């Protein structure tokens, strides 16, 4: 028994317990009636049991955000909430340096991260609905009703995804209350996700046991060849991926059981956005015995994570709900250096460790590198593909080895540990990116100046 327990860390066992308890809770909640307030109360109780008094951290920003939403100028509310929430997040993370409190880490940090997304997300949802309240024929779906203050707190602490994600909007939570979903059978969707566990869990447990992350921190990494270091980084990435594959298989199943992200297939639902064919959705949203889709809550596209041709496609396939959150509320709303700003916000959201900023900073450079290389090797007009020799070479060198290196920076966290390993592989990826980044800046086509027409 001790050997079995020793295969996973204490945090992994706690997360496993939370996921299984949440899964059981979702079955019970579905049975008695999917109530938003009750689910929020359950999530708050779970958080209180797990992190105790540290729940004050998340509760504090929830109160502050709701006050801003209630009393600030409506046009400026998203900006105020965004700035305040991220400033608060940074203060909480540095609080242990100047106050007699413990560092915000582990489960407390995860809850803070998820609630940060939900606070900012619902603020933009409300603001967009207010801005477009007079639209007669909207091409985009907005909030169908404004949430009450109690519903906001219930959404912030809703047990579904509170400890793992995925992120979902308040409108998706409203949509999960549809009567038609009470009779819809989620079993096939849940079954397909649990089939993933049959391979992801064993691979995670085995690789996690035999290839510990601490090896990258030790001097032993210098005693092996450069090729072996790359192989070890690849195996560490396997540990990371299969851990997430397993956790999100259960987390997505919980969403599916509660009807979160479930829409008629005819409405062409997209992650976070929900139905994109609004006419089709309105026509069939309450019809029974029609094909349903869970695409709006699918947080991973595993084939693309593993086999896509480039960095951009691989990144978009990973943690798709947060990627979409960043696209909707950061990338599409800033005017300059969009990729760099988006990666900066992502790094700040994940934490204050140098490894996050090092990895996400290099990701932005990788996107530029890829753009330049792809322009130099154009696609075939007939097939839409680049030459097979190039795809094999690029995928199995820069793309795959690059993601593995970036993952080690994300996992090692501390600057000294990241430098220890990255220097052992000679910082090959950022050094490769720099000349391409400079080339891209030098050859960028200047935007034409706009002249006002003379009267």
C-alpha cells in the first residue's frame, strides 16, 4: 500500500480526491436539479475545507470586483476590474515577503487563478451585453440576462472547474439550466473521456515515478550527453501532459454531466463562445432527441497537441478555454505587440516565478520564428501543405524539442533551476529565435499613413 501511495505526491492525491468528489457531486446535483446558487455554495464549502482561512484571499477580490461592477462608470468597468484583479493577484503572491503569512501556493493559488478568470470574464460579458443592448440583429451572442450579486458569487465559487478548470462563461452556466438538458443523456460523452484515462493515467504514474523533475535540478544532468538531456526533457513533458490529460478528462466530464458547454451540434458551438450559428440555435435549442455537441467545453485537442505542424497550432490546442479567454479579453483588445502582451498576461496569471516569464517570453519569439520560416517555405497551392521533408524536419526538431524545453521552464519555475537545465542544452531555442525575431522586425512592412480627406 505504501508503495502505491508513494507513486503520487500529496498534492496529486488531494487533486485526485477533489476531482472524484466533484464528479460524484455533479451526479448528485444533476439528479436533484442543477441549481447555480447551490453549486456555488458547495464550491465555497469545498474551498473552505481544503484551504481554510486562506479563502479570504479569493473572497477579498470577489467583494472588491463586485463593488467596482456595481458603482464604477460602465464604460470603464472592464479596465478597472482587469487592472484591480491582476494588481490584487500580484499583491497576494508577494504578501508573504512583507506580512507574517504563508506563500499563496498549491490549491490556494489554483482557486485564485480560476476566480481571476471568472471575475474578469463576467465583467466583460456584462459590459458587452450593455454596449450592445440596442442591437436588433446581433451577429454575436451576448448575456441573455444580467446576474444577481448572489449569482456572481455562486459563479466565482462554482465547484465545477474550481480546482482544475476548464474556464466557462456565466452565459454557459445559464445555458446549462435549459430544460432539454435534464433529459439529455451525458453517458456517451463521459464514457469517451474516461476511455482516455485508460492510457493517460498509467503513462503518467509510470513516467512520473521513473523520471522525476528533480533530476533536471541536479548536477547529474551534466554527466549525460546532450542527446540524453533532450530525451529526459521529452519524458518530463510526457509526465506533464498525461497529468493534465487525466485531470481534464474528469473535469470536462463534470461539465458535461451538469450540461455546461452542451449545445445542439447544428448551432456549431465553439470553445467558450458557445453557439456561433444563432439562427440554428434559436430554432432547435429546446428540441429533444437531436444531436448535441460538447465542443464548447473541450479543453484539449490532443491530436493537435501531439502532432500539429507548428507552435501556434500546438498552443491553441492546449488549455483551449484559457487560450480563448486570452484571445477574447486581451489579444483582441490591445492595439500593439498583441502576442507579446498576451504572453505577458498569461505569465503573470500563472505566477511570479521567473520560469513562467522565461518560457512565455520565448513562446512569443517562437511565433515570430515560425512566421518567418513558414514564409520562406510556402505551401503547395493544390494541397495547402508544405513539403513533407520540411514538415518532418521542422516538427521533430524545432517544434517538438522546443515545446519540451519550454515545458521544463514552466515546471522548474525558479530562475536558477531553469538556468541550470537550459544552460545544459545551451539555450538553443531562444538563441535560435533571436536572429529570426530581429529579421522580422527589420523586414516588417510599415503601415501606410492615413490621410484625412480635405473638405
